C-alpha cells in the first residue's frame, strides 16, 4: 500500500517508517514542491499541527482514497470517529498507543 504522509515536523513520518515496513511504502509530502501531488498513493496520512495546514489538507484531499487525519486536542472527538473516507487519529497519546491505533486503522482500511 502506497501512503502519502503530510508531516511538517517529520516525527510521525519517522514513526510510521520505523514501525510499519512490511507491505507499506511511505512518501513524504514536500510542501515546497507540487511534484508530491503527482505521486500515486492509496492512502493519505495527514498530521495537522496548526489551522494553516488545513489549506494543505484541502489541496491533497481526494474522496476516492482513505485519509487518516492525525489531530491533537481531540477531547471533543470520539477516538474511533469516521466521517466518509476520513479516519481520525488521536495524537494526544503515548507513542505505543498511537502505533497500535495506526496498526488497527491500516488493517481496517486494507480490508476495504
């Protein structure tokens, strides 16, 4: 599965690459270059740090592929919430919990 990752601080990109090697090909979205948009991908993982990055999300969002949207401060959002093709990932957790949540999401999305 080819996964495009938007992560301006690279921490979650590195976390995904180091914990999910088998069967996953991760590419990092580079905001300075629109060449990243031309990359073929089966899934988008978007890690949002501030509201300005929502413009990047709108640029990359496609209705035909699943999106994992990583957010902090999700206390008002249910942990396993799904809206259409968007799966929410709660980032205010320990690293091991985030890895486990991503594992479950990848399995769920991979079965669709």
